[in-house]
């Protein structure tokens, strides 16, 4: 049986920036992603931990 998802601590947003552009990020709670509008990328949040790797990011349309 898998563990329940850990919630993302929104206070982390104050410390995190896009690794590609160093721009601020916005939190998409529905998709559990941190969105960089400057880079047109969405970084996944897994088990409450943001995965801040460009290779793991989803391109935005």
C-alpha cells in the first residue's frame, strides 16, 4: 500500500526560483506543479518535494 501524498509547503515558494531563468514560480495546486511562466515550464511536485530539474519539467503550451 502506498503512503498518502505529502502536502507541498507553500512557504517554499519564497525560496525557490526557476533553475533555468531564476524567475519566480507560481504554485498550481490542482496539478501539483510549480510553474515558471518565464521558461514556459512546469516543475512537478512529488510527495511534497518540488523536482527542480529542467529535464523533469513539463513544457507549457
